[in-house]
């Protein structure tokens, strides 16, 4: 499997716009629990049905505006 890191707001927006017509998306999250009482999201992994063999690794510590991702996950037409 190949992977690419998404580490800016612009890159996340471009990715979500490119995959806007997807019907399925897989999501996995990794959390960091060090130095805090509450888990902090450290990585969001995404795979789209059209990009078989490609994983998109979203760095939530560098991406400030996650609204494109939230909109995609709220879309009733996407599984």
C-alpha cells in the first residue's frame, strides 16, 4: 500500500474536493495519551474506494481547518 501525508488545510480541502463523488470511505484514527489526561487525536487515516492501494494520512496537529473532512463524514450519500 502506498500512502501520502496531508499536512495543510489546503491539501485536505483538495483531497476532499477530489473525492467528493466517492460512495465509500474508510477511516481509522490514532490517539496520543502521553502527557495528558485526555486522548489527543494524532493521526487520521483515510482510504477512498476509487484510490485502492492508497492511504491518506491526515496530520491533525498540522491541519487546522478540518471542516472539509467533517462535511464529508456527515454526507448521507457516503458510506
